[in-house]
C-alpha cells in the first residue's frame, strides 16, 4: 500500500484496501503521526470550542436504546457523550421533530395505527398523529439481548424535548443537528435557529452555560443548507457531511476549498463502511476510504476539522483516531471514550454497569 496523495478520484489512493491491510498498517501509521499535526487539529478544535476528540452520540446511544428517542439520549448523557446528534424533520403542522427516516415503517408501529398511510412520508402526519405511534417496541424485537420493558410505547420527540433533555444535565452536552432532507422543508434552517435562540442555546441572548459557540453544531449533506446557517448564525460551527456522490463529482482539493467557504469541518465515513456490503451511499457501491491520514492532514491544513461517521468498534475507533480524526459519530459513546483514552464522567460507571457494558 503506497501512502501517497494523488488528487484524482480515479486513482487508487482513495480506494478501499482489504481490512487486513488497514489493520496491518495501523501501528506503522500511528508512529508516523507527528505532534505538530495533532497540535494543528487540536488548535482548530479549541478555537471553535469543540471537545477534542469529540464523542458524538449518533441518534443518542442508539446501540443501547431505540434511536432518536428519550431513552437513547438520556443513556448518551449518562455515558458521557459530548454531543447528542439528531436528524430534524418537520411535521405537516410545522413541528420540528427528531426522526431520521423519510417514512415511519422501520421504527414505529405506523402500519398498525395508520394502515392505509403506512408508506407516507413523515411530513404528511401532524404531531398529534405521530404521538400515537410506538417508536420503541421495534428495538426490543430486533435486539432482544438489549430489550427493556421501558422502551415499549416510547414516543417520537420534538426538537424542544431533546433540548430539554440536554438542559437537565450537568455538564450539559451539546446538540449536533442535521435538518434531514433540508431542501424538502423550506425555511427549516430559520425555524431551527429561532427555536435554539429562544431557548438560549445560541445568539445574543444565550445563557452563560451556553456561551461557547460549539454548544450547537449544524451538519448537512446539502451545501445550500449550510450556506443558510452561515448567514443566520455565523458563529455556530457547521460540518459538511460527505457521501460518495460528492466524492465522485468533486476533486478533493476543490472539495476542501468549497468546504472552507461553508463549513468549519467535514464529516467522512468510517473505515468499516468502505467494505460493508450492507451499507451504501446513494445506492452506489463504495470504492473509497475517506479517512486516510493524508486526507485528514489536508483537511487540517485547509482549516477544517474531521468528524467521522459512524464508528462503533474499538479497533476502528482507535484506527480513525490514529489516522487523525478529530471526533466520531458513534452509537456507543462509552466505547469511544475508552478508545480515545478520555476520562469518563462521574456516574458513567453506574450507567455502564446498568447496561452490562
């Protein structure tokens, strides 16, 4: 394997290696990482007020509880996550909710409650209708070893419910928010900014507890959404999430230049995703690993942080950290904290024992 940067996506530099090749070079690459490179990215994170390396609870601690629900976010807080990550959509009657999928079938009992509307989009339902759905029982069925009676009947959250969960904690985790399919919801960026400002998370009226601009991070796959956030809330960090469609279309140098205009960081996919047959971006087979050390270094030179999604295995967490990642989206915050050698917060040991982690 040649560790040399080439600026053509058609070249082999970005293509996936065999898993054993990546692991074989783990220790060698670790030795090559210099203090200066790590220092540069640490300075970027400190400048933005973002923990380094950041542990971002992907839809909450979604390994342990139903994704995007109150149990998942409370567990993420208990385990010490820096950020509660959430996908935000808007209901038919204008309520901002925490929900990832475009439809409700995968994680709710919509087929039982609204059998004729089961395949309809989330935004065709009012929030009162969504409150009738059970968003937790599916988890118990799919993951019986982690099932809990308390998950039965779990409801879909409003964004303000998620904010309240974070506000009730000391220390308070930040919110890492993506308006999902933002172009589908005209004005959702303004609605997000206004809601967060009204609760004191951002803006001139922010409470002292939220003084650091990185209490909130906006993320999106859509550059136009990030441009709107830049105009409306310029001091709130923004992360451009990358997928293979973007990687195929834009040269890496040009991509970094574009990212620098709209964001403070980029979100790349993890090593394991590069060869998993169960996962694809835009229904296209992936051929690329986007977390190589030279890619991360070039991002840092461009003044960008790198947050990698979604990483759960201890070996991969250590690997992407050695490759220079500045943070990870993870379903398992407790594993990420341990892999990064970070001290877990007081009370997290009890949470881990309760979960059997």
